[in-house]
């Protein structure tokens, strides 16, 4: 199966809070919208935070499980490219 990811909405923060630089929603194969990806600053550059939820144990758990690392990489690359394009325009 071929995966097609499109950044549907990219909101670059004018004043980043802590490490959050942007929020991104992604459309998968023109049939599924996943909201809540974050682009954060890290010591090695920007990285993508997967939508997560805090459990009863106060730890954070990703709400999307990837069975194939290549699919996750493709999605993350799509989100970062969309962020970089939008950030350059700002």
C-alpha cells in the first residue's frame, strides 16, 4: 500500500512556547485527517511530536502506533517539510 501524506493545516507560532514551534494536521490518502502533530525545537534541530495523551500514571503516550518505521519517517518528513516551507514565508 502506498501512503500519501499531506499537511492540511500548518500553524507556525509567532511566539513559540517552551519548545513548541508549530501545530500541524495531516491528511492520509485523502481519506483520514489526523490532528495535533507538533513541531518542537530540540538540541539537534526541529522534531515532530506525535499526538499524545497523558495516562493515569502521568506519563505521555502516543495516540498513533506505527507498524512500519518507514511510514513514520515519511509522515514526519512531510510534517517537517510543511513546517519549514510555512516558516520561511512568515
